[in-house]
């Protein structure tokens, strides 16, 4: 999963193998690439080759999609950090006591 996140964040079309719901949430829902995920229990040689060939055929469209989507995802992730900072709101001086 982490390799798939890394590659898609660099705009590389990738086929993900889902061993948990996280792959569907991150790559499928957040990035809109559900068509390029294979559930582990469904994995076989034919399906893998089919998905890889489909990703290769659509690589330019996927790259353009990722170039539009990744910046928005990063922006949303940054907002989560900013919201957490507001909730915690430690003054700088108190951090030095840790």
C-alpha cells in the first residue's frame, strides 16, 4: 500500500493490490482510481496482467488525473494538521519543557 501511495503521489500510474480497506479508501476514493485496485482474494495472473495493461493504455489520462488530484489531497492533508494545531495550541515556550 505504501509503495502505491508513493508512486501515485509522484504521478506514476499504479495498480494496487488491496489487502485491507485502506487501499480502497486512499487510492480508490481519495484519488478516484478504484478501477486500478485488485482485492487480494481476487488476485490471479490474468487479472493482474489485465489491470496492468489497462493502466498502461490509460497512462496519460491517469497522469493528468493525478496531477489535478494530488495537490488537492495534499492541501486537505495540510488542513488536518492545521486543525490539529489549533486544537492542541501549545505555546512555543511550553514545548521546550518536553
